[in-house]
């Protein structure tokens, strides 16, 4: 069973598309599956991340890696948590 890397996003987020280019190589490396979470569907997530997306996490909205990040920064963040 693979774990999920959550990408907090919303419709029309152009930075989120850029973030995916940094995310994709890490998915296989850490055996993760990407799941996009639309913050517009959750008032708490919308309040927390409205001006911060794209943001990635492993399920705890208190512990996230926020944009801007590159592959090396994301790799280090994931390595410390997995």
C-alpha cells in the first residue's frame, strides 16, 4: 500500500502546475501516490492555505511544505518524515 502525498490546490492554480513538476520525481522515490485536495471544498483548509498554495503534506495540515520548493527541498522534507 502506498502512502499519499497531498497537494493542497484549487481550480486555476498555475503555481500548482509548476509545483507538480517538482513533485513527480519524488513520488516514485518515496513510493507515494499524489492526491490533490481542493481547498475550496473545506472552509478550514481554505482559511489556512488560501494565500499559501501550492502546499504539500502527508496528512497533518500543521506540518506542510509550502511553495516555493524545488525537488531537493521537497526531498529533504519528505526524508525527514518518512
